C-alpha cells in the first residue's frame, strides 16, 4: 500500500482538530490524542510525534501523549527519574526555545546544535534507552507562568526537517491551539464558544465596542448583543470583562486568530 502524502493527511488532520472534543472522565489537563498525533505525523512525516505539557521550573509533567498510543493526562508528583530529566533538560539544546521565551516559532534541533553535539549531550544519553533520535521539529503551543506546551515531531535517523515541514506545522498551529482550548473549557464544564462567538470574544479582548465589533464582523449591533447574551450564558458570566477573563483563563496559552474551515455561525 502506498504511503500517505502530506496532502492526503491534511483532510484527516482538519477533521480531527475541528471535531467536537472528546473529554476523558477524570482528566484534569487537556492533551492531544494519539489519533491526532498520528495524523500530524503523516502531515509532517515523522517516526513518532509527542505532545508535552510541562512545567519545567517546577519539574512537573501535566500531560504527555504520543502517536504510539501513550495518553497520560495527569502525572503524579515528580519522581527521581522526572527530576533527573528536568535537571538535564535545562542544560540541553532542547531547552533553548523555552529559555528564549519564544513560544511561537517552530524550531528544529539542527537550528540549535549539530547531530554530533546532540548525541554527546547528557539528555540524549538519558533518553536513548526509550527513544534514541537525531532529528526533531518543535512546535510551541504557548507558555504561561512556567508552563510549556509543544508538539515534537521526531525522526530517529535520516534527513532533517525541511522548510516545507516547518511551514506545514506552523499552518496547523492555530487549529491545534483552538482544539486544546476547547478541551480545556470542556474539562471545566464550559461549552466552548462557537466560531462566531470566539470572534466576538477576540474583539472584546482587544477592547472593541459593540459598534466596532459589528463593523468588523459585518453584522448588526443587535446581532452583537445577541452573541454577547449567548456568550454570557455559555460561560456563566454577567459582563464583558468576566467573559474575556473566563474564555482566556481556561486556556493554557493565548487563543489564536480564528481559522474557519467554512460556513458561518
């Protein structure tokens, strides 16, 4: 059977990321499912794709999942192995994007270090019993208050990730962020806003008045008021300030510009 190409994989990635989020009972942190990570690994050809939600400065793992089937929503208090990982992490090339404070740009391991230098690093030695790899593309999903979320595209050997790979990962980043935010809201018992409501919330967060929102979205002021009433009811709030805080506070990263596959809410 012929291998799927990135063009073949894109519809599946879009379908999974825009579907109604499935929340596992008892989960406390959102994560990307193995199915989504597998599809992303076909879009950006990889041997394995890993999602990490970590708090490096507290040496804590919030959630970890990978395309091989691992899906851990809540890690216990750090044990000796986790503490060792984080002690090595901060001196490794893989930590440089976190140390720089850049939680937007996709970065390859080769942007930071040569393969030889990576293989000689203590973190590589520590990790190689589980996953010995040479190539990595790191897609950040925002970071706040010492929390770092990334999708890591990994190739065990062979060619490095290309500019096309980087561009494909960057293109789907807004949808990945939106999917995670929808999951976070569901975990808190809040129905995620619709696409149109999200647009209204984004403009509210920018300080726009009802008239400005109406003009920007090409709708009437009465329609804006209706959307606001529905947003307040959905989020369980009573005013604009509370609505913006509720929608933003449930996400572990700033909400991206809305990507609309088609249609209107």
